[in-house]
């Protein structure tokens, strides 16, 4: 006789009590509310525009703008279209953003390392800089640089003259304008290819050394030859420059060539650092004399030469104190080979193609300068403000990243005999980058978006040109604001994507 199971199963619950179905239901309701809200916004906006007899669309971009822009990277005048005004504003925004990111990164890294310096004065100066700059509003700093510094410069006829025919006055900074010919294009292409080849060579040689314990033989031999060539060329330049400082040291072409050959030979001996120190002293003396002579022309020539010599001695002493290693170091790839590749190949193409690069020098006329390239004070103030302000935050990111590295890493590097600079470059910073990159990305995004504050000081960036003048003349508020928002969104997402890719490259790989 069969026995039937009369045990009742668990009670069935209502479908709306099922967590999965309930979650789907909530999402559908929220999505419906969002779509309904957006539909109401669109319909309400369309009704208001129709009531005001205003049309929508992007056809205004192909209408004549009728206004001029003070600073442009491409040709633009009153007969240009609104889409060209948009391009001008976008290029001006990208210009200050790229320049600001580059200089803010360099300054921020220097300040971040300086905050952790064992030198009390350097550490305190960096700390004061960070604490003061990051607690002052950026807009106030822009006003300071624009109104209190640049607008306080002398008039055109009393311009400050700097070396290399650079003039500073109320109207900005006037620099020589480069006038390249058509053949310079091939020189530029060669320079890019040479840079890529040099980087690829360094990466390949470093990977080979990681696997085998030494660099490829061909790279080591080529590096020695490159070191001789670079030392010969730089030594000839250094000895020749001495004649520009002290005319009595003008020896003609033979003596500099012999001296350069001696310096090149010295680079193969254990005393190579003294040759590098001499070259640094000679070039530093000539450059310092040139700069001081241009900025303080009223002083006597003897005082300028003496001051330049003191600066050069400081450079030489710093180089001698920092450079305690032999020129032929197996643990570090000599930089002479990649430097020679980057310089020699474009120079060879420049000579073969007969290219020329002239400069149009600014000349003071009755009321203004003729020729040259004028950097308007609005752009200079915006770049200075963005760079100095953002560098303070980047410095804190660098400091925190370095301090996040275990102290045992530094102690282990010290036990291997690495100098302080090598410990920082080879051990600490590579590990700190995984902590530095994420907040560094945010600072890059902030700098790009903060460039819109240039409208407050009259710099013709995207917000000023497009959301300001173009919107006021066309009345296309929705279209103009939508395009501007899309531009900043695209810039932010592009920057984030690149920095995320780089962050993945520098991240530590776990075993």
C-alpha cells in the first residue's frame, strides 16, 4: 500500500515581496520618473521658447560673428563664423590647460619633495608656500597677478628688456616670433621619431639588463662613443663661451678644439666628474653673465662678470658635491646615447634639407612694438595663477605619496649603497606613484575647469568667447551651454582615461 506525502510545502509569497522582482520594479519606477521629468523639462522649454518667438537649432554656428578676439591661435576677424569663435575659445582653453598642467606638475613635484627635505630652511619654505597658496581663493590670486603685478608694469616705451630680446610691459610679454620654413616640418618629424627611438632603446636596454644583469654589448659600446662625441661638442662650446665672458680668453678655433679633445679623453678616466664640473662652470659663467648683463645693464661690466663667476662657482660646487660616481657605471645607462640620438638626427636632417629657422625680433616704434610675438597679460596671469595654485595641491599629493612608501624600502635601498637621489628616483618615487596618480588626476581636471575663471580677467577662453559674447549676440542659451558642457565633459573624460591608463602602467603587480 502506497504512502502519500501529505506534508505541505512552504507558503508562497506574493510576487511583490520577491526581492528580485521588487528591485526591478523600483528601478522601473525611478527610470519612469526621470524620463517623465526630462520630458516635462523639454516640453516646458519648447513652450517657453515658442511663446517668445525663439527658434532652436545649431544653424547660428554658421552665421557671421561680427566681433574680434584679442588673442587667437588661428586667424579670426569680424567676418569669421561663430563656429570659428568656438574653435578659438577651445584652443585658448587647451593652451592654458596644457601649459598649466606641465608647469604645475614640475613645480608641485619639486615642492612635494622639498617638504620632506632634511634641510630645515627648504622644508619650511615649501610648507609656507603650500599652506599660504592653497588657502587663498584662486580668483583672488588671478586678480593679484593681473592687476597688482602685470598691469603695474611700466608703459611700452619704458619696457623692461630681458635677454634674448624679450620685453615686459603693461601690454604683456613680447618675445621673438619664430619663422620656420617648409623644410622645418621634416626636422620636426625627425625629432619626434628620434625621441621615440631613444625611449624605445632605453626601455629595451633596461629590460635586457633586468634579465641578464648587464646592458647589451652594442648599447654599452655605443654609449661610450656617444659620451665621447657629446663631451667633445659640449666641451668645445663651453671653452668657446669663455671668450664671450673674458675677451682675453678668446683663443680662436684651435684651442677650444684641443681643450674639448682633452675633456673627451678625461671622460674615460676616473676623474671624469672634474671635466663635467669644468664644463658646467664655463657654461654657467657665460649664461649667468648674459642674463645678468641683460637684466642689470646699468651695473659695471666688472661687477656683472664677478657676479656671474660667483653663480658659476655655486653651480660647479653643487655638481661636484652631487656627482661622486664614475662615468662608466654599469648600473645606470649613460644618457649620452639617447641625448645624441635626439639631437644628432634632427640636426642632420636640418643640415641635409637646408632648412632654416629665423626669428622676427620685436622693435620698439613710436607707440608700440612692431614684430615679435605678444603674450597678452590675461594669458600670462591665468597661467601663473593656475600653475602656482594647483602646484600647492600637487605638492601635498606628492608628499603623501612618498610618505606612504614603507620606511623599510628606504632602509633597504640604503643598505645596497644607493645615494639619496638614487633611492628617491629608483625606489621611493616608483612606489609612490600608485598613491600620487589618482589625486593627481583630480588636480588636472580642476586646473582644466578652473581655466574658465579667465573670463574674470578678460582672457578669451571658451566660457568668455562662447558662453559670453556668442550667447549674448545669438540668444541661443540652450545650445551654447550644452556645447560648452559637452566640451568640458569630453576634456575631463579624456584626461581621466589617459591618467587611468597611466595609473595601470605604474601600479604594482602582485605575485
